[in-house]
C-alpha cells in the first residue's frame, strides 16, 4: 500500500543519511507509525455500529486469525485474538516488513498481559527489528514501566544497542521518561554507555533540557567530563546550545554533593 511504501522509503533513507539525521528519524519512526495506525483505527470505528463497545468483540470468538490481525491485535490490546493465533500454533515472533513483532508493538503500547502471554509462548525477548531495536527499546520509548519489568524478568538485555548504538537508557532519556530512566539506573545499566555519536545519556539529557534526568544521572555517577565524537563534554553542549542550562547544571552538582568544580563543568 501507499502507506507501507512511504514507511519503507523512510527506513531506506535512514541508511543513506548522516548519523544526526538518522538519530532524529529513528526517534520519530514510532510516532509516524502510530499516526498511520490511529487513522486506520478511526476508519475501522466508523465502519462499526455505534452501539458496539470495545469490550464486546473481546468477549467473542475472533475466528481464524492471520498474521496481520495478530500484529494489529498487539497494538489494540485484543487478548483473545492473540490467544487464538497462538493456540493455532502461530509463531509468536511473526513480524511485519520492518521486522517488528507483536512483542515490539505491545511493549510500546503498554499491554502487559499480551507481553506476558507472548513471552510465555516463546517470543524472543531480545528480537531486533530492522533498526535493531528490541522490545526493551520500544517500551522505553513508550514509557511503559510495568512492561519493562516483565521484559526484564524474562531476560531482556537492558544494555542492548540499536543501529545508532543507542541503549534503552538513551531512548528513555530522549523521550523524557523519568520513571523509566530511574528504574534502568537502579537496575544497574551502564550509565555512561555511548551511542554512535559518542553521546552518553547525559549528553542527550543536557541537549534536550531534561533537568530532572540530568540531576538523576549526575547523582548516580554520570561522567560530566566524557567527550562525544565531536570532542564535546555535556557541559560544553550546554555552552554551545542551551545557555540556560548552565545554572541548572551548577545547582545540580552542588545539591548532589559531586566533587566536580566549575572548571570541570566549564561554567
């Protein structure tokens, strides 16, 4: 379809573009697909009798389920459709043209019951899509803390990297998911892991003006002197792009009792 061709073009363009452009698109790819799926959802609702409710179809036998309906059910949270597919010996790792599985989709949407059911039926917890993102990356993008816990209990790699060498911590930081960042740190992830641009989560938090996340990262030992591929420390990014963050970083360092002085922070 036209929509799938548009999505495929977006993915193919990622290979050709610079790393910075690729970073922007990989962050937004979930939003693009969500918009397309929302339009489909509205169209489906318009074709449904106004007296029907979301819960009614869920109570009925969904009948034969193909892979398309299976993947869509993961987005919609249709547990019985998922069960029907799996009971018919359907592959839990069935994926779309972007190698995105039902586990990826349900993790993004926060459908904990479906996530657990997929895992119980053998879904690969670290399955990577075409962007090398795992369900853990997607649940961090969606800010789904309870799903994160389920994935972790099933052996998900909390430090696994996608094509941009981004960890789940990078993803949660960029999308501003404070509770997820907090949980990942408490779980012992590599707080100073670097992506393809040499950026740590702290670089991203500073660049995006994530005050609470900056403070949290500093409290847990994020390296303010670490340089990215451009030779920039987090504080140098503040100096170059967000001057209003200078005072914030200084206050955070003082409040957290860090040993760094103003010279270290270049403020």
